[in-house]
């Protein structure tokens, strides 16, 4: 991890792309939002807020391990959301 700014960008881009994929799914199927797609978007927004809050946490003793764990959490969350999108 080069720096905190790049981690924040990664979080923004990954979860933004997931939300965009949900919108594309909506446009290519019914053209309207469904309760399932709205729930996925809400889940992505909550994940974004949680991860950014972890990045901005003060008083972390081992910063390298802390940021590595955030990167793993981002990857796990993204994989879960992508699986849910594929199940639609």
C-alpha cells in the first residue's frame, strides 16, 4: 500500500463500480429499480462508509497491519456484492 490516499481511491472506485453495475443491471432488465437492487446499493454505501471510517481512524498502533486489513475487508466486501449482483 503506497499511501492512505490510494486506499481511499481504491475504496471509492471499487464500490462505485459495483453501484454502476447494479444500475446497468436495472437498465438492461426492467428499466426500473427493484427492492433487491436498492438493497444492494444501500449495502455498498454502508460498506463505503464503514471502510472510510476505518481508514480515518486515529490512534492505530500498527498502521501497516491496519491498512492491510482494510484492503482485505474491501476485497471480501466487493466479492460478496459481486456475487449478489450475479445472482440477480
